[in-house]
């Protein structure tokens, strides 16, 4: 039996990843590690089990991974470091001030970058040749992002660490890649859109305006898009792909179309 560990897999992008890994038969079972667990959809509920943990806390991660190993086996086949994002107060801090507080900066880095290291440090020694890791970064880690400086810096760190880890683990036969999502209306964007637009009622409109202004394909990205890309990177179909960062962004990182 093959199984995956997906952090932040209870909802949003993480649930898209969990669903795709199962739908495309990359793994047979998925262990979700999340601070706030939620029941999985009925269609996949029999193949998903949740383990509550704070991915920024070493002891919490260790205990959760130990429980996962007891339940599913000693050697995970896939690891998806997806947990991340931020809270509304952090986003509003970036909108209102040129400088985040040091405390807010540290929170962004802890949740979006340090968590990846903490989880990898716990899980990777348990993986064997043929295993795969996919980290969730962001196009904010590729493009200058003044409004989200701390978040962007953390996600850029994920990109750097993904490449370093791929080089470190290559001789062991373990692949490491990352996806960089574009504009997806998850809980993170609900909070960000509210902070940018001036309230909950304007969050969706703010998001749609950003899609129109930034995305050459003129359509938002989805959790399913990210799930399918992550699933491919973790599958045998990508068995010679490592150290790569794939932007799933409708062309945002290309820049604006000519003439605009």
C-alpha cells in the first residue's frame, strides 16, 4: 500500500491535492496533517485519515508523524508540504504599513517556510528510493510583492529550499519539486481580498479584479489545477523530474500581454 502525507490537507488547495492523489491513483491512502481538521468528502473519506498538529511546532509534528507511521506504515511514499498562508490581521498589517512588525514577519516565515523544514526533517528520513516530495510555494515567491513582503520572502525560501533538498536527496532516489499557485479563491484569498478591498463584502470582487488585471488567460486558478499538477509531480510519470518549480498561474509570471 502506498500512502501520502499532506499538510494543510483538510480544505482548499490541500484538499485539492488529496483528492487528485487518490483520483489519479498515485497513492492508496492519505494522512492529512492539519491544525484544524475537517471531514473529507464522502467520495474519498474511506481513504483519508486526519492527524491534528501544528506544523510550526517540532514536538507536535513529531507526534503526528509517529501516529501516521503506526497507522499507515514506516515509509511514506509521498509528502506534500502544503500548509501555509496567513491570517487576516497579518494581511491588513501589510496593507496599512510599509513595514510589518517583526512579530508578524516571523509568523509568516514560521508558517510558510520553517514548517516545510520541520516537516521534512521529520518525514524525509523515513522515505525510501522512489518517494516524492512536492512543496506548495506561490507566484508571490517569484514576483516582487510589496503588499505581501514577508509572505513572498517565505515562499521564495520554499523555492530555494526545494531546489537544495532535491540536490541533497537525488542520490537517495527521492525527488523534490514545488508548485507555485497563482490566484485561487481559497480562505487565504478571502482574508486577503477583504484586507485589500475594505471588508468581507468586497473580498470576491477584489479577487476578480486582480484576476482580470494580472492573468493573461483571464481566468482564476483552482484547487483542482494545483491538485492535478502536484499529483503528476508525485507520480511515476514524472520519475525524472526533480528540483523544478511549476507555476500554475494562467500566465501571470510571464507579465502582462503585449499592448496592455
